C-alpha cells in the first residue's frame, strides 16, 4: 500500500511534469493553477499544497529539466577519449533537439523568465556553470588551452544554435564539427 509520503511525492512529480508540458505548449505566463491541476489529474488545492506559487512550480520544473540535460551530457562526457569527442557530445544535443521540441521550448521560456526572476536566474545559472565545469574538466584532461573559456564558448554555441533552430533549421552535429574543432585550439591532441 502506498504511504502518504509516497503519494505526496507522486503528486508533486505529476505537477512538475504537467508544468513542463504546459510551459512548452502554452508559454510561461499561460500556466495557471487550474490548468496544472487538470493536466496532473489532481484537485486545484493540491497545487498550492505542494508549491508556494505557480511561479515556483514552473521554475522548479524548468530547473529540473535543465539539470537532467546537464547530467545526461555529463555522463556522456565521462567516457570521452579526446577533445573532438567532447565537442561531439555537446553537438549531439542538436541531433536530438530541434529548438521547437518541448524540452527546447521549456528551456527557452525559462531563460526568458529568468531575466525577470532573480531566483530562477541564479538556479539556471548554477546549472549552466555546472555544465561548463564538467566540460572544462574534460577539456583540461585533453590538454585544451584555456579550458574554462573554451567550455563557456562551447556551451553557449550549443545554446545559441538551439535558439536559432527554433527560428530556422540548421546544420546537424556532423556538419558543425569542423567549425567547432577550431574552438579547441591549435595543436590539441586529437
């Protein structure tokens, strides 16, 4: 039999999933308590029982999604054999996300909302910094000059390309590899 704690966790997870879906479908500001409750299949009062506000629920859903992406990329980076493979791992995100898929839209909406919400900006900034750190550590291991700055540029390139893809289709990871190799610096062991 399910305990009340387990039931509470399950409801909370359903609300987070509903928020992520609704933000991607309707936009950040169009997610209401009623819509969240309906999508999650719970009474409206449970939304505010589990979260102080709809804003905090949307923010937590977006930050959870960003952490999940960063963690997945981090796991893939662990096995890289050289700097080119680090870049390939980052660029593969472009073959999975086209800028208009629900995860891309959720993160784009969250980035925009973060310009008006200091706590969300800080939380998303922490995820970006963590991802940059993971990339920089692998670049350091592969003797890339100035790994911190290079990691910042590589992560920003992927973010920027996803943003552009929301507007117009772009080249895939394979087509971008040569251009990105130039960011890794001359003489890097490949």
